[in-house]
C-alpha cells in the first residue's frame, strides 16, 4: 500500500472513531499508543527525508515498548506534540520528565558539548535506548563498552574484572571509581573521583577497610592509612602535587592486577620500571648497580625498590627514622655485615637512634651500590679514602685499613684480632675466676671473724 | 668507748682517690650505655645522659680527670723520689710487690681453708697492691686505646688502621674487666666483706681507729709502735661532717657500682 494512501485511511478511521465517541477534539490532540502503532507498527515505515545521525526507520516495536520501563506511558508522554497524522516531530526531551537528571548531566563529562558532538554521542538514548528504554538494573558494563571499548577490555582482564566474573559483588566496576554516569566527571576535573589528587580516597572507599582486605586475601590490610602517611600520600594530599604517585601510577587503573601476576605493574620484576617511570635518574643508577643487575638477571634475592623503600610506607630518605630502619633492611640479606657493624661505634650510635654516623649506604652507596670487589665500589681501594673523608676529613690511606666489619672471633679472617680477643677473654676469665674464688673462700672466714669480734668499734659521735 | 685514731691516708691520697671514684664512675656510666646500646637499659641510660654524642663528650671529660689524677700521682711519686724518701720502691711501706706478699697470699689461702692463722699484713696487703697496680694497667690499656679512638685520624698518620680494631676490642673488654673487678672484688675487699660491711670510710676520712688498724694491718701498727712513731700519724677522730660525707659519697658510689654490675650480669645471663 502506498504510504500516502495508508496514512489517509488511518486518519479517516481515527477521525471517524473520534466523532463517534463525541470527543473529537480531545482525541485529535492526544492520540493513544494504539493510534500511533496503527502506522508505526509497520516495519517498513521510513522517513521521507532521512536526517543526519537519525535512524531512517520509523518502526516502533510495540512489544518492546510495552515491556520497557516506559511501557505504561502513552506515546504522547514523550512525543508531546504528536497528532495523527503528523509531520516531522521535534526531538524528544527526556528532561521534560527527568528534570533532575539534566543539570547533573550538563555538569558531567557525558553531557559536555564536546562529548555530545562526538559520534556516537553519549545522549540519553545512546545508553538508555529509545522505545526499549531499560530499567537501571538492566545496565551492564557493555553499556559503557559501547564507547569505552579499550578501557573495558583492560578492565575485563584486571583483578576487579576477573573478581566480578567470579561472582564477587564487592569488586569495583566502572561506577565504583568513576561515579554515576549522569554526573560523571572526566579525570582531569578536580572534582572527579578519579582526579589525581582524589583517587586515593576513591580507592579507599574499599581498600581502607581491613576487613575487606581479609575477605579478599589482600596482603596489606591498612594500605590506605599507610599510603596517606607515606611521602607519596603526603605529597598528594598535603601539597597537591600532581606528579606524586597516587594508587594508579603504580598499580594502573583499568588494567590493575595483583602483584603476583607477571603482567602486573607491581610484579616484583616490574617494580623498578614502575618506579622508574617517575624516578628515572634513580632507575638508571640502580640498573647499573649490583642489586639492579642481579634483579635483572632474575635473582629473587636481589632487592628491588620496594624491598628497601617499602611499597606504601615510603618515607623521606633524608630523615633519620628511615635511614636507621633501612640498616635493618640491609641486614635482612647481609646479616653477618649487620652483626659486625653493630660492634662498631657507627653501629652502636645508630642503634641508639642517631643517624649522624656512617650507615650502610654512606660507605657502600645506595642506588649505585656495587660489590666491594668491584673497582666502581665506593669502598674499593681507589675510592675508599674519599668515602671515609666524607666524615673523617683527615682520613689517610692508613686510616682506611680499619676493618669496619671485623669479627674478632673469626680466626680465619682476622687472626691478629682473634688473638687479641682471645687474650682479653682469657684475662677476664682468669682474673674473675681467681678473685671470685678468693672472695668466695674469704667470705665465710670474714663472717666468722666478724661474729667473733663484733663489728669494728662504732665511732664515738663527737 | 673512745678509741685513738691514726692517719692512714693523707689529704692528697684522699683527693686523688676521690678523683678516681668520680672519673671511674663517670667513665662507667658514660661508656657502658654505648657498649650495651643494644639493651633497653643501655639505650635508656644513653638517652638520660643526652644521647651518644653528649655521653661521648662526658666520657672524654672523665677521661681527662683520669689522665689528670694519673699524672698527679706520678708527680707525687716523683716528688717522693726527689725528696729521697726511703722505702718507696722496696720495704714495708712500698707498693712494689715483694716476696712476703706471695708468702702472705699463701698464708691467707691457708687461713681461708682453716690451715693456719690470719697473716699479719703490713701497710699494704697483697690485694691492695694488686688494686694499685691494676690502675696502672687499666689506665694505660683503656686510656691508650681510648686516645686512639678519640683521635683516629691523627694516629692513622703513623699507625695502620687495624690498630683501631684492636683498640675497640681492648677498650671494651678491658673496661668490662675494670668495671667488673672494682664493682665486685674491690667492693668486697674494701667494703662489703663482713668485717667491714657495709662501708669502710677510711678512704674518705683518712683516719683509722687503732683497733681496726691492728686488725687489718697489724704488722704496720706494731712496727710503728716498736719504732715509737705512732705519734707521727696520730689523728683526731673523724668529725661528724666527714663521716656523713663518707656515708653519702661511699654509699652512692657503692649503689651506682652495684647497680651497673647487676645490669651487666643480668644482660649476660639473659
């Protein structure tokens, strides 16, 4: 049937029915859904002049409409000016009903003019559909994936996505970090939950909860509290430093993975690269050091950044507390060196909580550390005088013959010192044994003497 | 009953021994916190004294007192030599160990086990001579190693660096020997043995009663009596202030020493 004819027929039928009911005028202004579907149920109904960016089809799936969130509404609830028949209708304004959404949307990243000009544009219908408008509960990550396919693909491989797939309802989704879609702000917006300075608090919504960490086998329970006290956390929250690491700088955002996954940015072997993304100079030094070279060879015992600096409790390296703690950290691998260091003045003063004396890194270097047998080492014979002179300005080559890690009880390595130690030990044991016995023998005799004589005459008080 | 009193130590002796007490306790109190830095009491004592650097300054201050009394004593001996005082290096009044000291030591041990009478000690019993010479040994060993550690870059101009390793071991172990010896053996011999318990004030008052003198050093008393020289050392009884001074200084020193040695032993046994 030609389009014009069918329309005319419908119009005539509608008019007739209206006249019959005696409410011709009202009906003519507000056609019912049935009236509309009389034409729009036709799958072939098309625009005469298709507009750019709009579907040509004018077909309305009555079944889908009935099952939709708007199933109870008449067509004219949205298409307010529709009459039967009608020419081209103005665009539906969802905000006529959903008036609270509009201001939020206008603020958010999705409602911005720039976003709306893009194709596909994040219009109401792009996410919610048109006649098949879905209830919010029916939304899924696929809705976001329509535009943000790359991010969603990364997310699906992330720990959050994988946990969701396993049925973990606590795992973060798009909304958990980005907020609700209408008011959603771009991460460049200082008000956005994903803004650099706000992100730690956003992650903390879940990760500040030690109970959650326990439930999900996350090793570091109080991670948020630790981070906020760290140099990174303070720089972010107190100084508002955009270059200071927040959670995603180390862990990634959509591609966040557990530290046990080899593809994770915080996987042990990847840690130097992750830290080096900001600390490029340190990474360069470290990569050439004995620690860096061993770690690069795959040695599980060679320290990476986090072994000395920790992950979430990174502190100022210029301050005494860290400088003193890191001595113990060196000792977790170099136990023997720590033990002998503690026998020296340097080691005892640091034990007492003062950092003004030589600590491991003061002699051996920190990121540039080399094996003592390496000519590049700060304690190699070519460098050691200069190293000692950092503090002992008048240090001579003879001065540097001092063994800062001597063990007097080790005869094989320090024979001279061993015999000095042995002599002193025997001297002590001998003296105390001799006089100890002397005293023990004397005591009963002296007691008897005292009892016989009485106490020596009390002094006359003058 | 009133008793006659005689001088055993003159004022110079007493002042020097006072310096020994002050510097020795000072060195022990400021040195042990470093040696025992790994213990709670060592760290606490160090903190109470102002931390390791302040404690170090105090330690060297007391070391200077030590070097001072040591020099003063050497000067005193030199003066006696220049005055041609007889019996400094030999004889009954000398500090030099002599054959009769060995004999008396054997006699004393026999007395301990009930095989003979108490030996009749002269002015200096053998353990008193030991204490005296122990100071020479201690001051040279601890003082010498201490100077090495005080001025390492100076001594490293002509000494190899390993001497500092030796100095650390020697200074620390010899100090432990000195502290352990004074706070147990010397305290027992001088003050805590039942005949003298709890304190012999003679080193503070300088005066000894005739009865105590005859008990502790009968040979000396009788020799002077025989030679009619008792009058030369006759003294007034120690005045009350002097006896109170003895008690305050003496018991304080005993308390500090016994506390420290108790902490050392407790740490060793823990």
